[in-house]
C-alpha cells in the first residue's frame, strides 16, 4: 500500500520524526458509527434534540455503535478488517518470569508439537544483537537476558510469533501456566533492593505572622529541595539554618515543627494523633485488556499499528525512536497509527509499556501480528494502583479545635519500572491535607522500586491513598476530643484565599463549607442514633453504622496542552477535532455539546485522537516543562512557534476543564468573526432600512440562540445553515484551530483578527476563511492559508505562567463528599450498603447525565477499593500470572446499592463558572466514609485496606 498516494480521508500526515513521516488514522470508529447508522439512520440523527429552545443530548453520540456491537475498540480489529493489509493474521505470545529471586537460565520449546511451534522466538539476545532499544521512559531490559535475575515478577523474557490462530492457541494453552518452562539457577538478591528510590519529595510549610494568607517558609515561596541517597534510602541531612539555603531553611523549620508538637503535647495543649495507614495493590479492571495489531509493509516502507492507548501522541514519538535502530533502521519511511476507542482506561493505558512489545513483535514478524492480553496476562503485566504506607501525625489545639500541624512519612511501592511513580508520589503528598487548612506541615513521600508489577497513573493518582488516611485521622481525632466530627471539620475547613501545603492558593471559590453544611443536615446523619437502634432491633445479627467522607482532588498535570479545531461547512455542519481519546467517559459527546454554547448547535461530527492536524500550527517543544528555568522559558518564548508542551495524554480528569477551554475559544471565534457578522449582513440587507439608518448591531454579545437559530434585538432568527452560507460567501472565519498551555494558569497572547488585536488565552491560533472575497480584503487573507490549509496567526506579547508555579504542584481542585449507611453481618462480616448520598461540585456541568454516570461509577470503584479489591504483594500476587476475576473480587450490583444511591450536584455560582475535572474525585470520599461506617457498626477501626468480610469477621470475634 502506497501511503504517499492515500487520500487525506484515509491517513493524515502529522509530521516527520527522525526521518519517518508519521500519519494518524483515527477513523476506525467512524466506520463503525457509519455501520451502526445503517441500522437506523433516523435514530443516529436523533442523538440531540431541542428542549425549551436549547439543544440537549438524548443519548451519547457513540452510543449506537457501542450498543449494536460494532467494532469500535482496538481489540476488535484483525488484519482482515484493515484496508490494504494482508488478510492472514499472525499472533504473538509473551513468556514472562514469575520468579524474581533466581538467575534466569532460558527455556526450551522442544516439547511443543510441530503444529504449535512458533516460526520466530524473540529474546534479549536478538535485541542486543540488533541494537533494539526500549523508549527511555521505560528503562531497559525490555526482555530479560539469560544469566540475570528478573527485575520484577512478570518480567518478559521472550516473544513467540505464530502465523495462524490454531498454532498460537495450542502453544499458549501448553505454555501459559507451565511453571517448569523457564529454568532458573542460583538464588540472588532482589534487583529492586539494589535500586535507588524513584523519587523523594518533601513539603515543608510554616504560615507567616499574619496567618493563612502568607508563608514564612513553603515550596512555592522558597523552592523545593531534595535528599541525598545512601544505601538506596533518602537522607535529609545538612545544617538547619533559618537564614541559610533553601534546604537549610527547610530543615530548620521542620525541626521547629517537631519541637512545637513535642512541647504542646507535653503541655497538653494539643491533642496529637499518630497512626499508620496502609493501602493495597489494585488492578484497574478496565473492560478491554490491552491489545495491539501491527504490520510492516516493506514495499511502501510503512509501519502500520492499531493501538489501545490513552496517550497516542507519545506513542507516535516513542515508536519512531524505537524503530530508528534495530532490523528496520532506515527501512521505515512512514508510521501509521490507528487510535480507536479504548474500552476503559482509568490511567492504566496511559504510558503503558505494552504497545512497545507490539512494536517489537511487528519488527520481527513476517506479516500482520496481533498481541492481545487475556485477563490473566493483563493482571500479570498491566499497570496497578500504587500501595502506600503512611505514618502520619495530626496535632489539634484542644481549646480551639484548630489543626496546628500535620506530618507524614509516605512509602510508595512503584513496582518494577518507574513509569509515573515520581509524579504519583508528589501528588499523593500534596493531597494529604484534603479540605483542611494546616498552618504547619512536614510531609515526606518516597517511591521505591519493588518486584511487584509496574504501578502507574491509575485513577486517583496517589490522592485516594493519602486523603483516605487524612479523613481517618479526622474521624479518630474527633472521637478522642469527644466532639462531633462535623464540628471539627468546620473549625478547620480551608477557606478561599488560604494556602495549601505547598504555599499555593487554590484557584477559585472553595465551597467545602457549603458541602459540609448540606451533608450534616442529611436525615441519614441527623437520625443515625435512632436509625441504628431501630435497625439492629429489627435485624438481629446485623450491625448498623453511618459514615461520612469528604475529599478535594486536583485535576490537571501542571503542563496541560489541549488543542481543538472547529470547521463550519457551507451547509452549516460543524466538525470538531480534538486530541483526546474516548475512554467511556463521554468526552466525545461532551465536547460536541460545548460547541453549542457559541454556535447554537452541537458539533455534527467529533474526531478524536487527532495528532497530525496540529502540524498546521508549526509548534515546537524543546524542554521539560516541569524543570525549565524562567530564563530559558523567556528565551524560548521569543520564538512564536515555541510552546512548553505540544500535546497531552487523555488522563488526569483533563477534558471537562482543559479541553473545553480551547474548544470554547475556537467556537467563540467562529461565532464572533463568522456567524455574527454574517447575521448582521443579512439583517441589514433584508430586514432594515439600512441606507437611511443603522441597526446598532455592534456587539456580538447581543446575539442569542433559540431553537438552534440566532437572533438579536428583535431581528428574525436565522438558522445556522443560512448563516454558514453567508459566512462562506463573505470570506469570514469558518475554521479555527487553537492550542493552549496551562501551568495552573492559562498562557495568553495577542492575536490580530481582521485588523484588531485580541487578548486570547491561547499560545497558537490558525484560521480558515470562506471562499468569498467581499469582506475586508478576504482574498488576500485566503492566500495566507498556506499552513496545511490554515492562516497561521503570529502571536504577539506572549505570556506564559511563571516557571516557579511548578513549585505550586497543584492548584485546581474539585470537591466531593459521600455519606453512607451500612449493615454488617455479625456471622460472616459482609458489609451491605443500605444507602449512599454523594455531593459534588463540578462547576459548569456540560452534560448532566455524564456527570451522574461518573458519580455512579466512582462510587462502585471506591466501594471496591474499600471492601473487596486486593492483590497480594510479591510472589502470591498478580506477577505470578494466575490471577483473574475468579480470585480478584470486584463489587457486584448487590454491593453498590443500585436503587438507593442519591446525589446532589452543587449549582454553579454563575454562567461563567468553568467546568471542573471530576472523574477521579468521585471515587475517593466513599472509601473513608465506609471505613468510618464500619467502625460505627462494629467499634473496630481499620488502618489497612481493603476491609474484606473475612477481616471484619476476625476483628469482631
């Protein structure tokens, strides 16, 4: 297949990386959607409707394809489904080591029958000979060499290639659970014990003399400092000096915090609670295990891939670098990446190592090759949620009930490869304070390598672990002080303008107190004592308890870089293109709705996982945005094509706030510079005595969309198809592409549009104009549409958020609270959820049903974390390859109180409220709520999760 001759509708060129032309082909789901619409084209067109003059979604715009079983997920596709591929599908199977304490000595396949033998076995020796390298992000030892000990349980040792499914299936059935297949020799130390920590962070803050609104010392005010490492452990050594360096001052104030706690405790002024909390290893259990299909077409020098990834942008770049050496070095001229829907992610498909094993198999395969985990393999090799051990201390003034100090030492198990462990560790540390103001804190968090499978950016990203511990301390502190826990919370709730543990001010209004007041008035809480007596009298052998939890989760990464492109066709059809992947969260539907705020109609088509089209903005990235100096940033900002980050992964609750930001701006520019002047020209021409007076239609803000039509100041409503035709005829703006950057604040620049400078929160902007030439020299502007069909506007007066904001670490938050009532069976320890109520502040809600779905899904996942889900560490755990859902317990419908769930979504403060990223926070407070509810039912406190029925029964005995 000659990619160079393929139409743009088939492959779209992104850029050239290392001499390889990269193409995106994100249209597989569009084919599925088209197939689904054949079933009922009328139904497909009805996903949006009009309610009270406003567009509303009736169902998700990807719903028909999914419920009718179309091929929409990457796992669904075989070679026969891919245009231009050979029809014969090959298969790959990875052999993995379930021993990380003995020297690996190889294996033999001699016992396989001829019908089950692979045609190729890829080992570490092949990689060394051919100089194939794993992308640097993942470390080394892609395949374990003979003579070495596995870095971790589940370490890949070889890839077997088969040219038919029967051969693959027969071999896999014989090899997968054969404990004698791999040979091992002498016992050794664990490799992980010889590695330095992945990362170590320390957050020391002391408030200033004027209280919560200033700092004497903090990371934002003074900077971060890091430890030395001795014997693979962090050492925070040095002189303590209040006038010294950042580290010396930090050590001084850390020492002062220790002295103050000891003194106030001795004087009995402060109540000091010290506890250790432990969380477990969790598997994401997404619906679709990871899969990959690839084919190298030697005739056209094209490397084709079908991936299941939350971060296709990063895959493209890393795959090219992997292909730059090895057997295909200088033989690959084109890389084509298909990015279909992914069947659930929860962060486990963000920077997973899995796709690169697919690339490796394809390099050596003699045709199309499919690598797809079954559930056993996904458990063994997939990314996990980090287990935490937290030794924490909370000091509260007995007289005022005010928190005086918070300290914690967190140990984080990062598994066999580093992945995002440093970032997860830092975010977990910053989240420790939850909704509470702490005038003094010293929080140390260190992540280590272990022989467990890799841990990554799973939903919660470290905050679930640390905030659950904080809520546990609040509950227990209230009991020790003999005060109502809501009274203790009210005394310490963080107010707008106060600083967090890093010394940064959270953005926007903090509505924690409002949420607490609502929850405290809930009948389940108010009547808990009477309900307990009544329920237990009526249900002998059952114990009743009520628990409450609250959390506030950051959203974003501190280096968000969303892009959007909106094109308005002459017939009024709106196409939106974004870089996000649809993971089941409804991003595709929500972004289509965002467009309607300015354009009066939902986007008719939303293209996801776009990577290539952004080349029209000609952006370049040169530095790590997290460690760039201010001087370097200022230097690079002078280049109008430079940006701190070109693209971002579909993670960290990023779409509602970050992606919507640039989508809204693009839609607004089309409205103000396309549809509005088009409408004014029609009203002037047809509905006013224009030669003799003026309409005074000078401000686009006067326009209103009603029933999908634009009106203003009593002029006749005009439909979008009429407006679009006029905008095209006049040569107005009919297409906008934009890129933004956010480091806890939006970058902004001046852009000249139709001769007028506008300050816009973007760092790149490109426009398309209609074909007419009747409006302000539009013919000359159209001639400038030379950057992939766009007119790239040179930015002016560029302003990026200061580099020192990296020390803020997080400043955007979304709060959530959950109240639960449970019954605990004295006989078997099983917990029944009688009811739940969730309060959520989501800001501006884009699609209410999607937010409700997140609440429901988050509740289920939180229940699983608190009561059911657990993987043992090390040799008994997932790395041994024998785990599946027959052993790994997830919550079922009977566990989640399907018919007794309630929720309250706080109303937005105004129409200008931003949408908040809530996909992670909705699962967090239910965990601490359940821990407290079980305590209220059983009088047993749990400090280690999960609270399984077996553990509860043993504790009550």
